[in-house]
């Protein structure tokens, strides 16, 4: 699998402390997939956060990563 990152995606990964390994994990083992206008967003949840990757599939094995989103899981207060 070849991943091509936009400058925007690289900046977001750095800001949100998301590694390339995590991006591959989200792409290969998503919990959810949403497709729209030729792009797709995959989501993967862990105990600590929700990771989302928006990408465009250029060929069978080549993906252009547009952006990466990381949201912390909220702890429930009682």
C-alpha cells in the first residue's frame, strides 16, 4: 500500500501526534467507512481516541491522504 500525504495531512498528523503507522492501521482496519464525491473517510476507535483519515484512492494500492483527525475519548463523569 502506497500512501501519498498532502502537506495539510502531514501538518495535521504532526499537530495531533498521529504516526504513519496509525494512519495505515486506520486504513486497513476501519470501524466505519463513509464515501462521498470520490473521497472516503475511515474511522477507527481506540481506548484513548478516535482517529479519522480522509483520503482519495488513486489506484488499487495507492492512496492520497488528504487530512487526519484525532479526537480524544471523553471520560464519563458521574
